[in-house]
């Protein structure tokens, strides 16, 4: 389990877990869970197009995630229109990705890897790119943390203080695109959503302060990822399945604890 050939696996999993744990807290506070579900599907379609064209799937994921984030931000400026735009793009991008992969010769294996992750096959070059994107996303969030937090929990007050909530939201959407590009090769497009939402949501249930919630979210994300990698190595099953299962269990446990506290 800790052999040399698995070094990239553990490093990539740790990078993904920490970045998702930090970014995910703001995803939950802003109510952007649906957005965090849609952008990975954009990256899936981009990776499928890259595979069909014979170029790097990571580059395809990055470009598609970026374009998806920009399109959602521009077309869904009004709150009542945003969910409609996200839903339509989610279905279109997922169908487009499946169509493009059906044109390749290795359809089944490619779909499996992109949708449910392939953490045991992270190359050195991909690991460097993923780590760079994750660090960039976390750095941007750190720089805009205060206005992002205020616009997330009290948007009216943020506007009154001169914070451009729409610009902050657009930048945060691009951060989600960067984290998506870094994470999809590890946990897959379908199940990145669970890592971005369940551990942070569990942390927010147990902690009222954002900083503590962020730290607990990272701890929960690391626990989910490390446990999932270990189970994936032992059973030879996709890591995404175990990530989803672990995330669901942690959220359920946090919900029960929060209900007990409330009594």
C-alpha cells in the first residue's frame, strides 16, 4: 500500500483532499453545490474531446472547465436564471462527453477513468500540473477570503460596503474550475461533487466559525481520501466509489451529532 509506485497516488490524493476541503467550505456557505456539480461535467466533456483529438486530457479538462465557468457566470447572472443555465449545461456537457468518447476505440476504459477516477495512474507531469492548479486556487481564495466570506453569508452588507459581489463570485467560479481540473483525474467528474460538498457541509454543521470549519473540513476530506485510496488499492475498485461512500458516512454522522446537540 505504501510502495514507491504509489507515491504519486498518495500525494495527488492529499492535494485534492486539502484543496477540496478549503474551497468546499465556501461552496457550502454560498449555496453553490449545484455549480460545483456542473463544472466537473464541463471538464469531462473537455477531456473526452482531448482524447478524441489525441492531446492531453488534462489540458482539455482545464479549458473546458474554464469555459464552463465563464459561460455559467455570464448566462446565469440573475439568481432565478442561474439554476436553469447550470442544469442545461450539465446535461449537455455530460452527453457531449459521452458522445465524444463513443467515437474512440477505448470507450469503456476512458469513461470509467474520467467519471470515477484513476488515482493509481497519476503521472509525474500530471501531478505537477494538478498541484500547481490546486495551490493557485487555494492562494486566490486566501487573497479574497474576507470579501468572499462576507458576500457569501451577508450579500446585502457586502454590497453596502462596496464589495463587488458579482466579481467575487466570478473569481470563485474560476477557482472551482481550477480545483476541478486538478481533482477529476483522481476522483472522477461524477464524484468530485461529493468531496467538494459533504466534508465541508459536515464541518459547517459542527463548527460555527469559518476558520475552524475550514480546518475540520480539510481533516474530513483527508480522512475520506486516504481511506478511499487504501480501500481502492486493497480491492482494486475505483477510488470514486469509496470517496462517495466515506463522504456520505461523515455527513450523516455530523448531522446526527448536530441534531443531538440541538436537543
